[in-house]
């Protein structure tokens, strides 16, 4: 069973490194913002590709939130090669 917990911990670490908490928060805030935009602004005629459908508004809001949240993520610096 210990081997399984090591695998779970490794998987959890991989997920957290790929989706850090700030990025997840950005996705959630963006999705909520996309829904609020749909509900408040929306599209009266129904011909707008993004704002006439709540799912598309939430999706695009989440994408924008991901990009903004990922902008502040600390990325590892590449190691400098020695001249030997």
C-alpha cells in the first residue's frame, strides 16, 4: 500500500505543478466572470457567437482567466551551461 501512496503523491505533485493554485483561481474567477458577462450584457438578438450561449461565455472566461493566472506563475529558470 505504501507504493500506492507514493504514486498518488507523485500524481498530486504533478497536477499541482501543472495547475498551480493561482492558475486554478484564475480559471474559476474567469469562468464566473464569463457567466456574469453573459447574464448582464449577453446578446439580445442571439447572433453573437460567444455571448448568446452561457457555456461559451463560461469557457472563454475560463480561458482568459487561465492566461491571466498563468502570467503570474513562477517558471523555472534554465540552468546555465558551463564553458568546459
